[in-house]
């Protein structure tokens, strides 16, 4: 049974037709969710999380230091993990 500070989140990689369901604390950062999700979904640890970005409610999350609670992720929420590619470039830093 879920407690008030834990939620069930469905992580998907739509481009690869993969998904994984996790129970996480609302205090978990988006960056940690992305790293955990990549390992669980792809079943390997060689992928660099910096090569991917996260969406919630079809919007990219720019500040991955935010927690699930700060982003507003509710239980049974769906978060997408997508690779940066030609259509989804990294933000310019410089």
C-alpha cells in the first residue's frame, strides 16, 4: 500500500516501445528518476543519462533537480524518457 510520500510512476520510452512501473518517493529528483528508469528499462548501466531528457504531461522538464512532488507528478503518472536527437536538441549552454 502506498504512503503519502510514495507514488507509483509509469516510465516509458515511447521511441522504443518500452516501459517500467516504479514506486518512488515524491522527494526523488527527476534526474534520479531518469537514471533509475534507464537502468530498469534498458537493463544496462552503460547509457549516459545526459543523452536523454524527461517529459511529464507532454512537456520537457528543464530543471531535473526538481523532485516529483515539485513537478506535480501524481500517483499513476506517466513520465517519458526520450533520447536527444535531431528533433530534440539539448539546450544551448554558452
